[in-house]
């Protein structure tokens, strides 16, 4: 039975509906198998949580001080402190944004310190992305003539670290270097130009403590400021620093999906977000020493597979097959063929350890911040990077040694493979199309009707991966080019939409373009921090077209909002003038409320930034909404529909 959430007036799926609608046959097989074995996953626990609390669903539950928790409803219109509904709802959203900001900041910080260590010549790390280092140096007006690249890199890192953690009030150099001038003026007029990531995080938490800010408009304004700090600090910082360290990825084709696991090989999955240690781990797993260890244990070789954003990173840069996303991290362990899962930071759910124990998988944690009781812990400490090689070797050995303990009677690998092309960067897309001018021409002529970034997480509140795949397919059929990252990208990779052969499923305009350029209709652009790549592409199109971002046929789509990190993603694009379509209603007041006016009213945020938030949980309807939005933008520009 589907669950009805009365307060939001929406149905959410039960496990049977997930099973019926999820598009990947491998996920379906695993859901059925685990169900038959009586092994619980997040899909069962989601069913057990119903009915979900209506106060929490609508953001009307406050736990920001120790007087509460307080719940706002008809009988109690204010919290104990006197806080009203709007301050509670917007305050909760602001805290969620701050948590997402902190997560990316921690990620970005680790990569930036790794770049710094590499520039200082510390062992185990090197600077491969010379082009990106020089590009950033020129954007930040850092002299490069007659200087070693490592020295230049140190200055670039100093700028990025400053934008992450500055407490003094100084210009935000990353924002100034990348943001469109028209937008900067809009943000200045709104009073939301950010100071730094940590500054805005501090302010967000400070404003929402007991007796802090009770004016919801000021909280909303801080939300916007923090979203810009999020975008131009942690997001740009982590994506660019990774390119400084490992280079700008290039498109490459590989095989993905659960079927890449092999019964007679050691199967190692790598899951999380940070790219730093996984590069060393990959080298170790591919080394003759570890290969020999695997063969000595009776394995024919080692299969390495990726999950979530680390998986996207490994796929884009090293051609490592990706397997699944956050929603599938338990399901894949149900194959009984995963000898080890190595996890670093974020989106690693505790349920993974329960499944690992059921199927004898060795779980290995590699990040100080993300401990799991019972897992083997080999933490990589970026403050002591000299241990990275030894740590990676320890992890590789432990992963291979787990092979001997595998219970073969529990093995069942879905025979599902998909060909996929990934590794698209901003520069890679521009180069393949022949420059931004050519893309603008295609948009203007109507051969391409628009571009949509279909991105984001998984949530059990909508049928697993059904939204990602349905929306992307329908947009592509309507000649809309799809850019994708993160867990959404896994769904599209596994559905075959990221393979050039999928061109035939696109509309006539996009299909012909894909054929000419040998590209798929959905371009996988990396992990969720790499939404910066789509944003930079959009910004470049706007510059070359001479049309503000808010007027172009562009769209940001998040069909399965899950992690708190998604809040800042949507807001960042919105602030750039790119409308946002989300697949499940956020915790905003539902009717007759000032906040809705603020978001979509005639004089509200929509007017000021030139973009709207759409919500639709039925993906076919969501795709129609998206198409109508793009058509509207085209019509306003006088471009053919
Ligand atoms: Fe996490 Fe990045 Fe969201 Fe997936 S998309 S659930 S944040 S792994 Ni990034």
C-alpha cells in the first residue's frame, strides 16, 4: 500500500511500488532477493516509519534549543519561545543548508590541503592538473611567468582556502572570478553577497539559536547568502581542487551496473566523496603486489567498482566502472559477491554495515569524520599526508584478504551491464560542440530546445530512480540536452542514457546532434560537487549569447532530493536565474502564507532573481512542467518552439 502524506497531499511509495517502478532490472532483482531472504533495507525501514510525522514533514517541528521540541499546529501557533511558523520553517531550512555547506566544506578542505601538500612536495601526492592550476592563477591574477607550477598552486590554494574560511570581510575572489557580472549586481542589490563559507555557516547557526533571529525574511536572506557561499566556496573549491590534483577529466566509455562484479574475482567497491585517498588505493589495487596477493588467494583478478560521488569521480577520471548510488548501497551487498566496501565521507548509511554483516563484506572506513562501529578503520589524515601510501596498502590488503572468507553459497550477481560514456567537464563539452557559440546557435535555431541539469540524490519518498530516468528520457525526447551528476548520474548511466547509442531515443534535433558529435543525450559530468561544471557551462553560454542566465532555456532538476547538501544546490542555481524543479515538496508552508509569496509572488524572490521553484513528484508531469518552462523562455526570446 502506498502511503498518503496528508499534510503534503502526496502519496509516497511503499516497497512494492519501488519494486514495480524502479527502472534498473539489477536493483529489482536485489530488492526481490533481499525480500525473499528477509533482509531489511532502507526501503523496509521507510515503510516502518509510517505514518511519518506531519510536523517534521512541513518543517513545523523545532529542536533548535533545549526548551523544545516544539510543534506548531492549530492548537499551538507558536513555539515555547514565541517563535512563529515562518521563522520555524525557514530556520529549519537554513539549518539544513548550513549542514550541507559544512559537508562540502569538509570535503573541499580535505582536497585543498592535499593540493597544498602536493605543492610542498610531500610524498604520495602530485599535481597532475597543471592546466587547471594555470587557469585559476590567471583568473585570480596570480603571476605565473618564470615560476614553478607548484609555487603557483600554493597561491591558488591560499585563495580557495581563504574563500572557504575567511573571517575578515574581504572580497570573495572565487565568486568575483566566476560569477556573471549581471548576477553579482543582482546579489548586491539583494544584500546577499557572501563573506566566506565558514562565516555564513556561523551566521546561519547563530541566527537560529534560542533568542536569535525571529524575522523570517532575515532568515531567508541569510539562506540566500549562505547558498552563494556554498556555491563559490565548498562547491567550486572541491571541484576545482580535484582538477588541480588529478587533472580535468576526459570523456571515456566503459561498462557499468551490477553485472561488472565477477564471481571469480576479488570485488572491491569504493563509496563516498573524497577523491584523495581513493587515487592511491586504486594504484595499490592495480599494483603487481596486490594482484599477486589476489591470485594467491585463488581469485582470477580484482574488480574495482564505484558508488555514489566517489564512484562518479573514479569513473570520470580512471574509467573505473560505476555500480550504483546512495539508494543502492545496501542492495549491491545483497549480491553476496562484494568482498570489501571502502567508504570515506558522506552518504554512507549505517544500514550498509548491517547488510555487510549479513553477506560477509569487509567494511573499511577511511575518514576520521565517518566512523562505523565494527568496521575496519584505516583513517587517512590529510594533516599527515605522508602516511597515504602505507594506509592505501593496508586497505588494499584487507580488501583482498576478505576474498578467502566469501560465502559462495550466498552469491547472486545480476547479469546486467550497460555501456556508458562519462568524464564530461565544462571544457570537454565546449570542445566537443566546437565552442559555446555553436551551442548557442543550436539553441537559437531550435535544434536544441534547452539544457537541463538532472542531478541529485535518492530518497525513498519517490520510486527509486524512476524520476531520474523518466524525466531525463522525456526531456531528451523533447530535444533537451541533459547534464547529470551524482546519484542521478548513476541512474542514467545504468539506464543506458549516457551511451552514444541512446541518441536514437532522443528527439530528432538532439538525436542528429548526438550522431554528429558522437555523444549521448545525457552527459555525465562527475559527482555532485561537479554541478559547478554545468553552472560554468551555463554561465559561458550566457556570456557568449549576450543573454542573461535567467532568460535562457535552462533548467535545474532534482527528482530525488535526499541529502541536506541538495538544499544549497537548488538555491545556488536559483540565485543564478536557473529555475529549479524538485521531485518532492520541500518543508515550506503550504497555503496562504507569506513564505510562498516570498518565493513565487509578483514581487517575490522569483521576480528578483528571475527564476522559480517548481515541485512535482509525478515524473511524467514534472517533465511536462520542465518542457513548458523551457518553451516559455524560448518564446520570450523569440526563438522557435
Ligand atoms: Fe549523496 Fe554524493 Fe546526494 Fe548521492 S547525490 S546522495 S549527496 S552521493 Ni551527490
